[in-house]
C-alpha cells in the first residue's frame, strides 16, 4: 500500500532533508483510507477497530511533522461560523430530503458499556482531530493548489481561481458517497475558509467544528446516519 512508503520518506524528514511535498500532504489521508479498508475487511458488520484509522493518520502526521511547520495553522472566529454552517447544511439537507433516521447498529447497542465508550472516544477523536487535518491537507493544501499549478507549493492559498475551487470541492464531495452534493458544498465552504486569509488552519478548524457538532448531534439524537 502506497502510504506505507511513508516510513522510508520519514528518514529524510528526520535527517533534515526536504521530504517529498506530495507525500507530506497526501500520506495522512491515504493512511486513513488504507486503514479503513483494512478495518472494514477485518471486522465485518461493525468497524470495532476504528482506532486503527486514528493511529495510522496520527503516525503519518508525526512522521511528516517538519513538513507542516511552514503552514499557517492560525484561525479566526469565522472558521467556527463556517463549520456551523456546514453542520446546519448537513443535518438540514437530510430533513429536506426526508431521509429516515438510522439508529446505532445492534452489535454496538448490545456491546458492553466500556466497549461503547472506548469506541466512541476513538470515533470522536478521529472525526475532530485526525480526519480534518488529513483531509484539509489533501484537498485544500494539495489538490486545490495542484490543479492551479504543477508546482503547487508555489501557489498562494489566498489566490482564488474558479477551476481549482470547484474541482477540488467536487472531489471532496465524491468522498462522501450518496451525500456528495452536501459534501461538495461543504468543500466549497472549507475552501473559502482557507482562501479568505490563506490559512490552512481556518479550514481545519471549520472542518473540525462541523464534525464536533455532528458527533454531539449523533450522541444527543441517536441519528447514526451522520456517522
């Protein structure tokens, strides 16, 4: 699997050499995808070892940590407003389309309290920490700028262009399956959050806040279709 090559590239990171820029931005996201394939194949009906996704992304982010030092991780209040807007869109669109709520899987409901709490803790950690960082690095940090130029690192994130904005957002939407339309709009809002001031941090925080609100909604209402 391609993301496993991160270990070799990490040697360059640790030795002070310049790592492959594409690997820096894509490896955490690819690590999540690869771990997800493995965990779903291994666990069948319910992804009990979801924590492997969190660990894989965390390991990739740690290995390439020096490659992220030049990024602007700051954020402003507007990032939270953007995240709340995506949350409202996500829940509201389900209501508008009349999608029936989905309860937690029976295997989860019948599990021990300890197992439920441990799984929920890892699921929320992934949704609020590793997933937003990995996906924003991949879609806003890399893809949006790579569409603009093959030398993507030379592209100022604050420089707006319609084609990169739309294509990267639609690609992000396709990642979300049958919710692709909502995902594409969410991608546009996250892209706008990043491009307003040229800060990846604004997009990451907006994304993380959306996922935190969705997690709270799932726990409060039991509507697991949002997970």
